[in-house]
């Protein structure tokens, strides 16, 4: 079966944004989009209403530029209700989720869009409702998500193998910047010199 990359695009009310990538195998791209879309409620149950999923897509890893929308209509707002309202954390606070296939093969997901009742300082202190939602998010990753490993590092073009996951778990709380904000110009900077 072909392998697909599913991508969730998120934003917050205070203009932060990030993506999450997952690898899955299905018989075709339409089936992959349906499978990936069915998993959106599990993911949004971990985010408060200040977090929105703006878009979700799947693409065939073997076909450049090939993608299909998964789910919708967008945006989809988070459904987690924190113990205290208005306690959303910055997007650089994340839960490090490890998707593994044996000791040497693993992918990392930085789960952002958290609230103060879930993470206090650098400690995971989630109430029962969040812990239940986290289990519902992690369980389908076992056997559903695939671990991507580069076969020969630093080769051009890179070659990858995809192995079915045998474990998915919360490793720790992490502080990691989400990267470039959305909608900023990209590309090389050119300096203009006087002739």
C-alpha cells in the first residue's frame, strides 16, 4: 500500500501557528483522507477553544505536489474545556509525543495548544478529562501511524522507509518554538549594492 503524509495546520487567537505531520498507509489517497479526517475530533479534544485547526490535508509521499483536503469545514475549534477559563499557554509549550517502532525507530510530535491545568511549569499535571482525551488520541496511533526513517542519511535525493508503529506515548513536557509564523514572506534575501 502507498504511504501518505497527513498534515494538520493550527492557529491560535493570539496569532501563533504550527503544523503536525503523521504518516499513514492506505489503499489510495481518498481512503487516506477519510481515515485522517476521522481522527480530527481526537486531536481537537486536546485543545481549548482558543486553538483552531485551519486546514488538514493528505499527500502521497511518492508523488510531488499531490494532496487532498481531509475533513472540514474549516476552521475546526478545539473542544477541550480547561478547569479555569482563559489559561491558554504559548505555543512553545508542548507535550513531546513519541511514535515508535522498536528501539531505533521513532517519530516525534510536539503537541501544542495546551492550557495551564495540563502543564504547570515543566510538569504534566493534566486532569482526568484531558488524560482520557490523550489516551483516545494516542491509541489509534499504534498500528495506524507509520514511523519514517531515512535509509541513508545525507543522500540526494533522500530515501525513506516506513514502518508500522508499535507504541505511542507521552515522553515529557517540552519548550520548543513552533517555527516561522504563517503568512510571512519566504525565500532568499538579496542585498542591493550600489553599482
